[in-house]
């Protein structure tokens, strides 16, 4: 189902415009490119716990750090979904598991960007720049610049529908903008964080809890165990993206984003509540793409991972290594790609985080080289100063 406010006119698609839509904490942006191959980037804002999404249960050290965060065993009711042994997929990612079983999902574990900071804002910016420092454009905008253009002027045209266009797609492309008349109210996730922050305070804690209940927030909603009010927002955006990308004269590049991954408190309930819409969204994207799914690659990435150890609030703090997902009909999936570093204390990054053994730029370069045929020079322009991050091979089908 496509939410009425998400619909993009056919005229916009015909013009090859780039556009962005925002609903709740999810958004979509699309851009034109002269190819029949599609590329979708999904940004998970807030730092996904990679070991919570793809659980390395085969590592004997895992249970010493976070026993309360590990789902039930593979094959049990509500347990992990099998990824071929050693790794299990979080049970909320049933949609991902269907794609995995079709050989079209490839999780890449122990991955991180080239930076080593734990600030959401800085890390998200660097993730979208594709660099270790600020740049004047996002790397997906530079992808569009490196592809042949059918425009007589050689320029790309873009339109932002919403407050902003994602940094990932900003750059030399001409960008217009249109601002909707209204936006949704802050989500339960924000109120839940405020409640968690003030919970221990004898004055503000009870007052805030009482005030939120008067506004209609239940304990289940604030703890993250209730389904989100906008649970269909991301699914709707994914369906919109799929229909646009599937059109013969539609865009070929898309960037989606969804928040809610900052699980400092009560992660066991909150993570599942965030993962299910993600899985449902990717299923909706695949369905909407139809036959075009065969020529599609989706990259799901986040700014950094979370700590190996659970904290005292039943959550995890800002970390380093995490997991990325590659999926699509063009993906050589049905397996997990990882040079697993191990979880013994001597192998942790700064004695707290999953040690990254793969660079997000290497993953992305591998996709772009194989999917769009971009050469070494083009990849160097997209990801400058990235000589150490060689393109990974074997990610896509021959």
C-alpha cells in the first residue's frame, strides 16, 4: 500500500527527477541514471547492533557478554532464523530470511566505515560523504556523476520533496525543493528516551511518566514493546520506491532511511520493534519492483555498531563493528560474508567493540564495480583517498 502523501507524479518520473519524501522517521529519495540496473541504499540512523541483528551464536564468548540479548536457539519457537550455522538472524527479520532463502541476501559482518568516532551526527555525515572528512557532495551523488548521462547538458536534475535531501545524494546535481504543509508529531521513541533519562529522578521521573500517560502513551509503547504507530511508514516508502524504480522511464538510484536504532535502554524489546518494519519494507520493495528486482542491488548500512557488552539498562552503547546487508536479484546471497575477528577480550576493539575486519567503502566499491562496471578511476572519484579499501569481489552474481 502506498501512503497518499508518498505518491510521486508520473511527470516527475518522466523528467528523471530526484525526489525525497519524509514520513515519521523514515524517508525516501530517488535519482535518475541512464541504466536498466537499480541501486538502493538504506540508511539505518542510530547505529544498528549488528550482533543483535545477525547473532554470532557460534562464538562461545558471546553469552558471557550479553546473555539477556540473545534470542532463542535456531529451530525453537521465536528463536533465531538459520543462516547456515554459526550465525542466526533475529526472529523479527522474517522478511530478510525469505530473501536469504531465495539466495538473494548477503549479510556482511564485522564491517565499519573508515572513521573511529562514536558521535551519531559526525559518523552519519562521514558515512554519507564516503570519506574520513567532510566533502562538498555525498557519495551516491558522485555515483550519478560517474555514470553516462543522456542529458544534452550533461547535468542531473533533482527535486527535494520535504525539509531536506539526504546528504548522501547532495552534490553538483541541480536540486529544487518543496516543503509539505505539515509534519507528523514526534514519535514514541523520542518520548521513551526522555522517560528513560528521567526515570531515576524522584521529581521529574514520576511527573513525566504521569504526563505521558495522560497523553495516551502506554507503558508498552514507551518501552518499545508495542508496535509503532507509523509501523507502515517505511513499508509504504519502500513500495513507493519499488514502483518508481520499476518504471521503464523511472529513476535508477534511491536512498531510504529509517531511524530508531539507538538502543541504549531495553534493547531486547526495542530492537525487534525496529527490525520488523525493516524486514517488511524490503519485502515490499522486492514485490513492487517485480521483474526489475533481478537487476537490483540494495545496500543496508548504519553509521557504526554497538558495544559487545550489554549495559546496566538492558541495552548497548555506541560501538564500532556492525553488519551491513546486501540484497537483490543480482546478489550472490544465501550466505554470510565475514572475516570473523572473534569475541575474546584480546580481540575486541578498545576492549569494548566488535573489531571491524571489512571497510564499508570496500563493500560499496565491490557493488559499484560489478553492478555498474565502474572502473578504478571512477571509484577513486566516488571514494577519494580510499586506496586501502580495495573493492570486494564475489558480492554479486556472475
